[in-house]
C-alpha cells in the first residue's frame, strides 16, 4: 500500500541549518564567525593593532597583538570586548580571550 504522506521540498537554508544544529556545527560556525567579524566587533582602533587568529572548541579566542602596551590595555578592556563579541549571539559564544604578542 502506498504511503499517502506528502513531502514538500525543503529549502536549502532550512536543511543546512537543521544539519548544522544536529551535528553541533552551528556552535563552531558561530565561533568561527568572530574571527571574520573581529574588525567590526572591536572597531578600527583596536583592529589596527590586533588580529583574531582562531577559536578553540571550548570557546577560547586567540588574538595576536602588536605591542605589549596594547596587550596590557586589552586585558583591562576584555570584559567590554567580550560583551560586544557575544551581544546577540545565541550559538557560538566566546568564553575567554587569550592575547599573545605578535613577533
């Protein structure tokens, strides 16, 4: 006996979102977007002396800093920067920032 279920084609966007959510990759994708969005998130002054490098699965963002003076300043600004990064972000929140000196 034939199955009477009607299946409508799924939108590619919906299918992809569903797959990413099922596999847990939506969280990682959200974290990775921070690296690309770094200049917009922190503004031109901070972006000029930093470069977001990578995000680990546990939510640690690694950021390269031009000078040790800037690194000290950014460590003090970290709570504000974290708030800007995570504002409106459901999946892929950043848990901590690790600053390291560019060589």
